[in-house]
C-alpha cells in the first residue's frame, strides 16, 4: 500500500488525487490529522483514510499499516518538526515500509540562513540513519510563497522588500507529479532528487513580468532589513515567523536558491510551469 501523509494540504491532496489516476484506490492510504478536511473527491474514491498525527507515534503506526512505501510531507505546523519527522520515519520502519519518500528542499543545509532548510537537512540525516531506502525530493521553492511576497504589489504598484537574490520558483502541480512518480516508480534510487524550475528569478525580474502581464507599472523597491522587520512586527506576526521571512531574503541573496536542474523536466516530459505562466493563471485573484 502507498501511504500519503498530509493529504489535506495543497501538495498532499494533489499527489493523492493524481495517484488515483495511476493505481487502484485500494492501494492508497491517507494519513491525516483531520478527516473532515479530506477532499470530497478523495473521500468518495475508496482510498483508505486513517487518523495519523506526527505528534502521536501510535496513530502513525496505525495509519501506516501495510505500507510498502510512505510519502512524508514535511511538517509546517509543529513546534518541533524534526521530532515530528522522526516519528513518521520510525513508524514507516515499524510497519515494514521498503521506501520512504520525503518532500525536502533544494537548499537543505545545516548552515542555511533560512531556518526550514536546517530542518530539512536534519531530516535527511534521520533518513540516512534509518536503514530504510529513501528518496529525498529536493523541491524548488513553492510559487505560492512568491504570490504572498508580491501580493501587495498588485494593489500598490510597489513590491517593497529587502534585497533578495535569484530563486528557482516551482509549481505545486509539477512537484506533485514528481512525488507521484517517486511513489510508483522503481527507478527513483537516487537519495537526492533535485526538483527545481528551469529558471531562477529575483523580485526585479518578477516585477517586470507583472508589469507586462497587467499593463501597470509595478516597481521593485529595496528596503532595509530593519524596515521590513518593523513592517512585519506591525502586522502582528510572531518573532519566529519574522525570522523565517527574513531568513528567506538573507539566504536568497547568499545564492542558496539559485540552482536549476533538468530532472523535473525529464520526469514531467515537458517544461515545468514557469513564473510567467503561474502569474498569468493566478493574476485575477489580485485584481
């Protein structure tokens, strides 16, 4: 049985629904924290749905029962994500899964300036030490994060943010397709599969694209780190969220997200969705 964690989130749901087109529903199990958040399509499909929380190892063992492969979607709702990931890895090992697939990141490193990358690096070490075959999906940066960064610019005409650097932005649907392939294929033996977009753009590049798409002059304005921190503080964001936001800019300008790799294109059999295409498809949500 192929188990998917986090199937109520955007990435997990897309993976589960795509997997349904590849294998019978009886071969798919969903491990979720809240059954009520499972999409109607998945609830009615005949897949197995069981409650499983990263913070409750016993529930994970139950929701992973009969697993041959387990896809662990990285946790973003835990105060201790490394322990959460360890619980999921241990549960997969207990039930006898032969492969673990983990949604990591292209910039995973213990010395990253972006805090989530340190978590991904620590999780990769846990996978290496588990004794179970694994695939580390080194995902590019989610384009939805870019939409959050520039959303205000659609209204004000100004994208005001600290100095950044090129980032390989990547679409959820492309990463979902790659993760689905990793779940069902037998040729994903690489421990680290780099899944980036085909270009790396900074906010100056993005502002030009938005200007061309909207016909409005969208200006990129660089503000100081201190000014940005003050802005986020005034919005009521907690310190740890501010640290993550600032870490993104600091890591980007150090070049942590600049690399591009052809692997995703090879898996998809087409060009990955690029920033222009993604913005064009979603621009109405800002107008």
